[in-house]
C-alpha cells in the first residue's frame, strides 16, 4: 500500500474518509496524519461542515485546558433511496448515510409487469417514504433486480428472466425524477454485499446463495463483490447437474440446477406427485407434518444444489457460504443435504475452515446491500470531491 502523503490526502473527500473511519477525529489529528497545514485543514473541514457531511462535537475528553473539538461523520446529513426487487416481492426504503433504514415498505409485485409499471411505482413509494424530507437531501439511489445486470451502465441483460426489461438502462429513468447517482446490480449481488458488510466484515471471501423462486449466487472475493467481465458472475443456477435430465431451464438449456432444485421446481415436482401445494409455505407445512415424499423431494433438491456448490467451493475457496432465500430459510433438511454433499465432494483444503450458514439478515440483506453499494460510491473521496466541484461551479455560474 502506498505511503500516505499530503499530496494524496489533500482533498475534502479524503478528509471525510479519515473522519468516517475514525482515523482522525480532530483538526490536529487531520494535520498530523495528512501533513496539511492548519489553514488547509480548516478549509477542507469547513467545506464538509457546509455540505452537512460532518458535525462538530465539543464533548471530547480534555487532558487539560479547553477540550478539542471532535469531528464526526453526520449520518443524518442526507439520505439514499434503495429498492430490492424480487420476482414476486419488492422491498423499498429510505436510509441515512450510515445505511440505517429510516422508513421502508414491502409489497407483492410481479416484476414481469415491466419497467414502465414497476419503476414509477417504486419512485412514488420513495416519495411517500421521504415524507417531509426535501429532495435536496437525496445523495444517491441503489437498486437490486432479479436479472443479469451490466453494472457499469445499469442495463438489464437477461433475455428470459424479466424478459420485458431486456436492454433497459435503468439509471436515466430514475434520474428524471431524482437527479443523483443511480447504481443498479443483480439482486443476489446486493444480498451478498449486505450479508458481508453486516455480518462478516472481517472475512475477505464469501459466497451468498439465494434459493428461492430461482437459484443464484453473489461472490465476495478479496473483500469486493465479483461481478465478472459483463456482470454475469455468480449465475450458478444455470450449471447443469448430473441427473438433471431434459427439464427445460429458463436460460434455454436443460438440466440446470435452477430448473430442478429451485422453489419453482419443488412445487412442480410435488404437484406431479399429487401434492396440493401452491406456495413454499404449503411445502413447509408438509415437511413439518413429516410427509415422507415431500421430505425426500426437499433432500434431493439439497443434494443437487450441493453438487453445484461443491464445484464453486473448489474454485473460489470462500470462508463462508451463506444460504438465503425463501426455500433455504424454510427447510432444515435441504440445508443438511447441501452441507453433506459440499463437505464430501469439495477438496479437503477448501473445506478445512469452511462454514455453511443460514442468512442472518434475511430479506433485510437486500436493503442493506443496496445502501452499502450506493454509499460506498457517493461517499468515496472521488465522488465527494466531484460533487463539491460541481456545487462550486454552479455557485459561480449563478
């Protein structure tokens, strides 16, 4: 890591980073860490105070004489708008600059209705959740969608899942009403980000596997989300299993684990055996009642998922595999089967310290991950400096 110098820590954005991380919490600390002069520190702190990103506290302990004024990141200095879209349910929230949810709402919604219906509904919900907060407080927008996303442009690329969204570039649509940075990613990626930052921040390598209407994974590698060249990393649902047969998958191939072991596949299989199941809750009731055929179907789904995950564990060597989504959270037998197959079929080294755990954040991981994603962007030193430059230019032109 390069040595920090006054040259590369001279901006207001870098000063904010030091205050946010607690590396420097007084003006004297900032001067000592950065090598900046007292007037230079004062100028940059003044810019952050004016923008509402920092507040002053005079309750620091004194070592004699007047106590130093402590600088603190102001989480209440703005908000971010976030939305975690699922195939059938969507969660929308307003969060502060620390990622804490201030107001939220979850509702049933079929995303296949398309962006012309779904996006206006989400934006109307944000306006309602904002209440009396002015739009000037909004710093950014983060959104997760159940489709492959070209992250750099916020464009959905899946042709068979969310077909009506194919090729839609989401940020400009949102920015017509909320002219702030808009970040869009795959729904499982934001779940992985949320679980990693909220529960396992000390780990560098994590895999989040969502087992719900469909199956997908989000991968944290070296502490960062792994998106791949075009945003398609983590699409484990479309890896074929040995006995997947000729069941057609939504991707166009046959025998994919998504087509034979997802929540949709479980319901189809059980109905074919004469079970009256309409939702995963109905399957859960049969499992709790000890229905042997249902238990066997659930265990078989776990075995197939474990087969795919064993290969992923060998390739990625994560410290923890987190299992989330409606199906994973509902069935202990499924999780047991996954664990058994992964530990049996992965290499001894890859599983030596591997943990396979249920999600601890549940559906909240989506909102948390969206918030982290957009906050890491809008509060980065580069983004803060750019926003301040734009603000100054507007002031001069006005």
